[in-house]
C-alpha cells in the first residue's frame, strides 16, 4: 500500500562506521480481532507506519558537533540519532503496536493515543510514551506512531479501549475523546 509516511527506513551509519538497523520500523500490517461469545469475530486490519521521532532526538545538552555527528536525515527533516530511543523502540515498539488490543491505551492529547509501561534492557520498568494517531487513508485504516520515548514524569490521560477506537474508525464514527 502506498502511504503518506515513510514505508521503509534506511539504516543509520554513525561516523565510526557502526550500522544501526531500522528495518523493525518499516511499515507493516497489524490485525486485531474482537471476539464476543455468540457473535461473529470483528477483524480490524491496519497499516502501521512510524515517525523518525521514535529513534531520533535533539537534546539541548548536546554540542553542535555531537548533533552533527549523530544527524539522521529523514525525508521531511533531520534530527540526531538517539541510542536510548532506538534501544527502546527496537525492544518494544512493534510489539506494543501489534498488541494494542491487549495493552493499556490512554488519550495522549491532540487526537492521539499512547501506550505505557515496558521493561528496558536493564530490567527496569519504564513508562514508555508512544503516541499514535488512527485515521483512514486511501480507504484503508492506518496507525501512525508519531513518537516514542521514555518518560521521566508519570503522566497519562483517560483510558480507552483500542478496539473501541478501531470500531469507531471502521464505522466512520467520531473517535473516543477524553472525559471532561
């Protein structure tokens, strides 16, 4: 499917010649099934894409030289590669997205939703903020993950079931909003 976002990410090669594989963030299909006893299963098929904010970040404490050394050039803009974001995304992001129907999903503001709570490479629990938007594109249901990073403060909006989001999108109904 042709999508408006990057479908296939090029690897990042740092100045030391180390190549960082980004293929785990290539666009893919995700299927969610809603089963209710006595009813026919509802199947929701989404095409998923990821922003480079999932593995890149411009930190204020970085020198100009460090930023240039780590610069990743995406089609729409450039940012320094971030080893921490990369590591968390490689370990968890696709799994979170493939299991949205089983995970805690929260309203994240600006019409987006987010997933939290993973275990990092050191075995520590991390609040992982992965905001995503859902929409239709070329008559297909889409998920675009706009960013993904560890949180330092505990935040979260109202919980919402992902299958409710998917069902509303499928039926052309308004997407769930936080309670006021």
